[in-house]
C-alpha cells in the first residue's frame, strides 16, 4: 500500500532542486552525506543487503520529520492511536478549528469496494458485520516509471482523524447519488448512512468518523454538498461575527509571497494563515488553453481553484501552480482572492467546476482530484 512506502529516491528533502523539477540522488551519496558511511565500493558490485540496510538507516535518522511530512500515515495501524517513539504522541496544539472533508463520489474517480472478513464464519457476502470497505482510486505511482496501481484511501483517512493530526478533521463524508441505486435489489442496496470508521470507538460519538452518505432519490449531490458547506460555515462560532466571505484581490506576485513566506521549506501541515481562490475572468488564447484545462478553469467566470497549505504537499503544489501562472503571464485573465484560513469549516474534493464555484461562495475550500 502507498501509505506504507518510504522511498529515499522520492523523499523531497533528499532530492536535488533543479528549478523546474526535482532530481533523485544516488543512495551512496545520501548515505555518505547523512550517515558518514561509505557503501557500494566493493569490486564485486552492489550488495542488496548493504543497500537495504543503508536505506533503513536513512529513514530511521529522519523518521520523525519524514512521518510529519507525510501526515503520520502509520498512526492508523496503532490500536490506541498513540506511540511512545513518535513526536505525534506528544500533544500537538491545533491552530485552527476542526474541518469536515467531503468527497464528491459522483465527480471523482473513486468507488467503494466490499472486502469480506476472512476471520468471519458468516457466509453472507453482503453482511455489513462481516465486511470491511475500501475506497479505491486509480493513480500513477511517483518515480521514474509510471505504473498505474490501485490506492485505498480508507487507511489514509483513518490516520488523518487522529487527535494530533494536522489539519484537524472532524469527519470525512463520502457522498454518492442515491438515484444510481434505486434499481438495485434491497439486499444489495447500500444504506443511506453508514459509518465505516469511528476513531472514538463504536460507543463514542466524539471521535472523528468516516461516513458514506447517499442522497435522496431525485436530490442532486451538488445541492446537498453546498447546503452542508453553508451550514458548516454558519454554525461555526467564528462565522457569527459579521464579516464577508470574500477577501481582497491581490496580484500573482503577492500570492507567491504569501504562499512562501509562511511555509517555504516547512514540512509542517496547516501552517498558512490564508488561502487563495483563483478565478478566470477573461477568455485568453489557445496558448493558455492547456493551462486552464489543467486547473479546471475552462471558461471565464466558471469554476474556482484554491491554493492552500492544508498539508505540506498541497502547499508545495500550490506554490508550483502559482509560479506556473506567473510564467504564463495571464494576469489580465485571472484574479486572485485572499481569504482567512481560520474561517474554513468545509473542504470539498471534486472535479465539477460548477460545484467548485458554489462551494467557495459558501466559504469552503475546493480541491480537485
């Protein structure tokens, strides 16, 4: 599984920054620089045991910052969510209020899969008490070879619900269209509301949850998500103060300054005080079409893109996008609105440009898949 992989070749702090891209470094160079050891100098060639031991030593030396960089995905494997040999076991002060993550299952390439429990004696394949669930997506692996592999997001979401995880996530809600299942047989039809994981235990409602929800037949998932974002924003204590959702418009140079001054080179998650909403306001030329298609800003005044620092990876990605927009010189075609992170209560993951525009109008953050 991807959350169990640690590759010294693709760990960014171990790579060389070439400006436009990151370059991998030789293991022997890393070991000599980080550990002061010399490997791969035998006349017989490389020793796989020596290479494996050196890679493990590299990980062990940087394990705390490495896990923090990834958002502590290994914590989901611990029954009690605590570890005596991890910085995450020490209480982490949360900078912002907990947020809710919504996955638009109708517009992103994910699907739920039942996995029968091998230890169960129940022969029913669809019995909820004897099955677990996987949230499967298709993605290409990072590295020199592009290999398409299945990724299960459930373990990753479990780690994000731990008390000390950043950002603090109250609930992960996966939304699907209930109309798609109206012709299914009753025994095969999924329930309208099902809890896949409860971080606080089955009898505790205070812990973070992973939930699958189906919309009512005839009800659009987009409308449900927008209503929930609106309710999340209005029910928060901070939003009771009178302030506008919209922020001020800034230049692309100011965007890059904001994104880099708070988190440049940082491996911590959710450190930015602000986030940026990017909208397209002009037509442009065919030269800009590829860039706008990539950012899901295919038409003027339609869709929205959020540049955020919820995680260190998102921050680096946001900086890369901002610099790409700066190089494209589309300042007359795009506007950048800066907003306060402290007012965010909802994050929606979707590839629907119309839904993205509606979500940001209700104070939520939109991430594309």
